[in-house]
């Protein structure tokens, strides 16, 4: 049954890259002779006539230099390729607070930040006493999120939430304690933006856990939730797979390799 609501346009914007990776950086218990896929870094946009959401805010150049990632462009400035003024963005969804998803929080002065309760508690609580669990967080990003809380710019969600008809948030956990994914109604049906619930197609398609993890069990159960929420496997968009740029068409010729449409069927 087709919902009686306007569909969203959905875009992925590629802003960073990481190559020369070995298989153990993508899959737990990987065979060392396997291929180690590269990672791309994305932010996403879901918009229609009555609302618009920026999904994750990427990392800044300083963080890229420190962590030896390739910073192709500012993810915030790249929003202008879709005629989006960052100063006027009213709603940002943060899938989680890792450095590559929650940098640049000070670049959206008018925005409310939608986040899971458990993610803020996790990123500021006792688990951050462990280097393994805090390695993917940047302290300044966590502090900026706390500032958003204190200034009344945080919107907390617990579990599953419908922000507007046609866009829902779902707690997954696994990769972090408070990771959430985004389900969006589009012209081709229900698309799920997996973010780090599945970095690569190979994670959810082959039931193979990514090694940056809070709970392996929650991560594996999260793959099942992706299939449950999406209309098909081809409606699941992983968070870091370079194949996304290959499978989906560019928004227009001048943004080839930068912005692709996710609300149209992939070529895979």
C-alpha cells in the first residue's frame, strides 16, 4: 500500500575518502588475503516541499589531517550544491557522535539536533574511560553537543520516532550504544539510510560485523532491522561504501562524483 504523502528527495554528498585499508579494518575475523575496501565519507539530505533534514555533519579539515583522512571538500559548504544555506537549516539528524558524523556542529546556528538519548549518555559517560570505545569520538564534538543541549537545540529520541510523516528514526546500537538509522519515504518506496549500522554492502549482505563496535550482537541484529524497514535490499544505503557513488546517478553533470540521488533505483 502506497502511503498518501509527498515523497522525499534523498541525496548523498561525498566529502572524504580513506584508502589503503586491510580486510581486518572492515570485517571482524577477516581473512588477511581478502580485499580491503576503501571507505567514502558522506552526509545526506532528505527534503520535500514542506521540510528538509540534513543527516550528519561530517568532519572538518583539522580532524581529517589529524586522523589522516582525505578531506575532499567541506560537507557543510557542499550543501550549497543543492541550494541549501547551512545558516538556514532548521533540523539536523545525528546518527551518532563519532568524529566523521558529528563535526561542524557550530556551522548550523539555526538547527535543532535530533539524537538518541543513549548516544549522548554513551559519549559523555563511563564508557569513554576506555580508549577503544572513545577513539572514534572527538572531545570537542562531544562538548559542542553538550552546548546544544544546554542551549535548547537538542531534540532527544528514544528508540523509534516519527519526526514527520514519511521520515522515522530507529535505534540500532551495535556500532555505538546510541546509533540510529533513518527510514525515508521516497518515489521508489521506503529507503533506509544505514549510516554506520552498515559501513559497507558486505557488512549487511554477508552478516559480517564491522570491527569498530560497542556490541557485536546488537550490530548483527541491526542488519536484520535494515531488511525489515527497507522495501528491499536495494533500498538499503550503507554509510561508507564507495559503491554508492557507482550505483546511484549524479544529481546533475556538474556534481558527478560528489552528489548522487538515492530516491531513484540503483544500477546494481
